[in-house]
C-alpha cells in the first residue's frame, strides 16, 4: 500500500519540488486546537467538512481518523487524495498522503499525547493500532 501511495504521489507531483508549508502556516495550523477538513468528490466539489485534531511533526502536519479506515471522511480522502483544510486562520488546498512508516507514526503518537494531554479519555484512542492505520499527512498544493 505504501508503494502505491508513493507511486501516486510521484505521478501527481512529479520529480520536481513539491509545495511546502510556510513557517507561518505550520505555526498557525500546528497550534490550532482543531482543523476542518473537506475532501474533493469525484466531480470536484467539496464534501461537508469534518472537525478533527491536527498535529505538527517538524515541517509536516498530520491528522488521524478516530474511527479508523472505515470512517466516511477517511474513505473520501482515499478517492481523490485532494481537498481543503481550515485551521488557525489558514485556508489551504491540500493533498492527502497516507503515512505508514512505524517510526514516524510513533512520533505522531507522541505529538498527539503531548498536544492533547488535557483530554486523556479522548487522546488515548488516537494512538491505538486501528487509528494509527488511518494517519494522513497533509501536503499543501
């Protein structure tokens, strides 16, 4: 699955550099308590936004589906891999890329546990295997 995701990513972006987050965007989105996310339908229209948690790991931003891979929004991002986010005063078109690397997911676990520590009953499910399997990296477009 990771290879297919990488192949799609390379096809979509090519070998040249891809868009990167600005420091301001990373700070604003990374510090936001919540993020609204809407994936694109096959016809190019946006789905209804969902509100989810977002974490920053270095120069990257990640979200997870608390309901795992079967949630409606997660299935939606798998169809087109494109959408829009709103958080911390930033509105941005993004590409969704699955994150399957165990080491990176360990660091994302720590980011969730650190950022949302004041909600122990809600953050605990965010680091379970089912939810880790539904980790998405947000790439700016």
